[in-house]
């Protein structure tokens, strides 16, 4: 037998209402980011372009350090090679600053 939930709205107990109500007045100031009015296709295109740039910057070093750097930064894995991590992050820093990559 299949049972369906007939409640769509959350319970109206005091605890639920306290969780649903905003704690502070909502406002925007100069420090808050501007709203992103781009359409989803443009957001996706920009995200792919940014990821490609990052992959290019990480690709300036060796593949092992690039993969380890992504695991450390994105997945919060323990760093096995601190020197490789620093070198990969240095490559990303060079890319962000628009510098040319040093050749060995």
C-alpha cells in the first residue's frame, strides 16, 4: 500500500515558525554582492570557461600535483606533497595575475 503525504506546508509549531522567520532585517549594502541576473545558459558558459582556465593553469605543472591540488582544495583531502601543492597554487596565482608562467 502506498501512502501519500497530504501536508505540503511545514508544521506550524513554534519551533518551526522560529526557524522559518528571518532573524535579522534583510538589507543590502555596498559589501554585499550584486544580484546575478544572467540567464542559466550564460552562467553555465562562464562556469565552464572559468574551469577551463583553472585546468590550464594547473596544467602548467605536472599531472600528479594538479590532481592532488584539486583533491586537497575541492575534497579536503590530506596533502601528501606540500611542495607540489605550493607549486600548483603558485601556477594558479600566476594565471590570476596574468603573469607568464616561468619555464624550467
